[in-house]
C-alpha cells in the first residue's frame, strides 16, 4: 500500500465510529460517537445487524419493507397478474417493486402514492400526493382509469415519540386508506393497511368489518418484534351504501 494512502486510511479509521458490517450472523457493534445521539447509534447498529436490510440490498429492493409484503402475500395470496393495485405510502418503493414482480407484464395498473418523491419505476404511475388532500380519491381513480382489485397501505406518520399522538396519527392514516379503498375497490377486492396495536383500533376495525367479508390481523416476520405495527388484511369487499 502506498504510504500516503496508508496514513490516510489510518486517520480515517481513527475517526470512524461505526464498524463495518461483518457478515450475516455476526453482530456488528457501533460505538457511540461524539455528536451522535444514542438513538441514532441504536438505529445504525440495528441496520447493520439486520439480515433483511442485507438481503434487500442483495435483491435490489429499495427498502427492507419489501419483505413484509412478500410475507403477507405468501400467507394471503393477494397479488396476481392482471390486477389493478394502489400502493399508499409507497416511498421509497419496496412494496411497489414486489407488486411489479407479482403482476409481471400483465395489463394491470399500478398506482404508487406518497407525499414524498418516489423514483420512477417501469409500468408504475407515481402520484406525489398527501392522502388527506380533498381530491386524493379522485386523483387516484383517474390514475387507475377504472377500479382497483387491491389497495395496500404501508403509510406511517413521522414519529413524534409521543405514543398516543403517534397512535392517533397512524389510525388517521388507516381511516384515510379505508376511505380510498371504499372509493376505488371493485366488489371482492382486498385492503391491507398498517395499524398499531392499541385502543382506538377497535372502532376502525368495526368500520372495516362492515365493508369486508373477512378481516384478519397479521404481523409478518419481517416486521420488527419491538414495533407495535400490525397489518389489517381485509378481503371480500362489499359495497355497503
Ligand atoms: C414505512 S414508509 C413506506 C415504505 C414503503 N412501503 C416501501 O416499501 O418502501 C411510510 C410512508 O408513508 C408516507 N406517508 C405518511 N403520511 C402520508 C400522507 N398523509 N400521504 C401520503 N403518504 C404518507 C411517508 O411519506 C412514507 O414514505
């Protein structure tokens, strides 16, 4: 090694506070650095030791969340060629990539919605849209050019750290997803939406049960055990108006 480079590497290593990923099954420890909050250190350590993160990188998925949809789909058999699918809270696009894979080159429409940017994906209509906008259902309907067979929502609010506030916010997003589903689903359709375990969920569940024949909760293995998130899987949409 060239001497100059050797010196630089040594200096860099001294400054470096996080060890590199050392491979599957081997825990990587991250030292708390000056200026880094211990919550960031914990996040980094978890990322480095998470086999789903590594596998997502290997398979080219934009997020580890892709595995949650793969697992939900394996259990409930939701996605198939020819369907029209709406993906709410789609950024950065892991779930959308799974939908793309499962629908293949069929004529179905995929509409990916998020308030944040989503990098373009082949065959996907991307809408940068806050789901609370008044005309959100109309915009999604227009992008679908028809009805949807499946509405998925992995939407989550930016966490405030205040448990009951965060809980109310995610329930709000789930209600918005239900509203979209009621507006765009064809009879027999499916809604999957992220919720958090907790009190208010019961009211929402009652509303969902009115509109769907079969409603179950599922926590896919890729969902972190310490996260309160679960998914409501509602199948057999029926028009109740
Ligand atoms: C957990 S991430 C989704 C990850 C995504 N399923 C994937 O596989 O890459 C949650 C997303 O919900 C979006 N979101 C939260 N509130 C929203 C809102 N009001 N309207 C639209 N998107 C929202 C966030 O911007 C964020 O991108």
